[in-house]
């Protein structure tokens, strides 16, 4: 199901500023992933702002690509800190390099509640260093929920021009989930 | 491409106030995708905290899940069926060092699902910490048109409150 939903890349027009909308996806029916492709190389950083519901409880991940090809190799690593509502905050990591992508958090499912997610992809066009992705994610269902801070490494120096948000647990993204990609000038 | 991160309102308190309402009378524009509230409250004493409500809703429609670190340990906490969101239940406002708080209101105009908000706070002074929280507002879905912050004492002079709108194409 390649490119089943792709972000529309705005073309020209408008006023030039420091924080610009690049592409937006609103999920019409449940889908395994959303893609942002042909991402402009004219910004310093990227930010994805999401309002997401999953078909059932699952991790959410993001594969990264350069040259139009998503990297499915074991080139990702992450650390995260999360709270589940009681006890100690918990730290976790990927335990080595993994192939399923950056880690965006753990999502509850719920009939009416969505998770908020803000993901920053820093210095995404720089071809001299590996890339870092950081995320603040949370979902609360009045008595259950999680809040996550995570940092992921993509050990590739390629300029990022493709992103895929999905769950490594093969859980669909629910209808009405919303994904918006922004570019930040530097 | 469209410029999309705009100031909606910005205020620095010239006198102490027990509460601050942004969008008084329900005037927050409904023309953006997300809202971001950035504020730096000072407390009238070092033992006050503050809470947030939206649209003047005082019913038990608020809940949150959070975590906090103070330099020696990390803890997690929760509130359910609350009448407001306490912004950092395990910390206080400070009279001289502002907490720096960013609150994200995702898809704040939608009328089909409950609203979630996502925030981070941090105050680097002895006895304080850093926290991250997610909140849920379970009122029958409606757009967020006002935000009220209420102190258990007062917000002191110099406290700042800025609301931004982000628009997705």
C-alpha cells in the first residue's frame, strides 16, 4: 500500500516567514501509515504536530528516508522517559540499533480521546552528521494514560526528504487522526 | 507555503491578579489548527500553584497524566474527574524565578472528539523540577474559545502570557 496517503506539498505563494506549513494529512479511514514525501530542503528544522488515535494500543514509530527511499535498516536508536500515572517515571531505550524507526511513544486507543504529539527533526538537511528526532507525546483517558519524552537517532548522514509515521506493531492509525508537517527557518 | 505561527495575544501583568483569562468572552479565533500557550508565571508566594480551565467549564471534565523530575528522582502522577488541570501538582510557583511553560492545544476547534493538551514546564531553583503532562478535556466536544489560569494566591507582577496560533495548510 505504497503512498496510500501522502502529504500535499504546498507550492509557492503566501508570505515567507520562519515557520511554515509544508503538508497536512487528515486520515479519512483507518490506515497503516502516513507518508510525507518530497520534503523541501529549504528549512533548518522540521516539526510534525499530530493528533492521533490508534485502532488499539500500540507503539508509534517513524521511518526516515533520503533520496526518496525510506530506510528499513537497523539504523535507529532511541531513549525515552515516560510516566504512567503512578510510581516512578521510567526510562527505556531500544537496546541496540533497530530497524523500525524513531520512537514516538506508546498510544492508548479510545473512542473519543486522541494523543497529542509534537516531533522535532533537527538539522534535517545536514549531510555531515547523523540526525536526531525528539518527541513529546501524551494520551490521557481519565484514569489511564501515558506521557512520553523521547529522543531518537538515525545513524545516517543523508538529507531527509521522506518520512513515514506508522506502528511497528502493525496497528492502524484511526480515522480523523491529523498530521501536519511544518518547516522552521534557521 | 503559508506563514503559520502567529501571535494571538500577549500580556505581561502590571499588577497582581488571581486569574488570567485569554480569549475572555470566548474570543479565541477558530481559524487555526493548534494553539500554543507560552507563559512564565511568578507566584505571590512560594507556596501557590495554579490551574487551568477552558471555556469556563467548571464540571469534572478534566484529567491528566504527568511526570516530574527534581534532580534526584522521577515520579509519575495522575488526576481523574477533576474540575481543572493543575499545571504541576508537585511544584509551586516561585516569587522570583518564573516557571517556563509551553502548552499545546491540538486540533482545538474540532467538534467530534475530546480535546487533549500537552505541556512541559521547568523551573531551575532549589526544590523545584521539570515536568511533562498530558491532559484530557471530556466536555461534549466544542472548540476552545477561552483559557483561564487561576492561582491559589496571585500571579505576581511581571508574569507573562502569550498565545500563538498555528495553521496547517
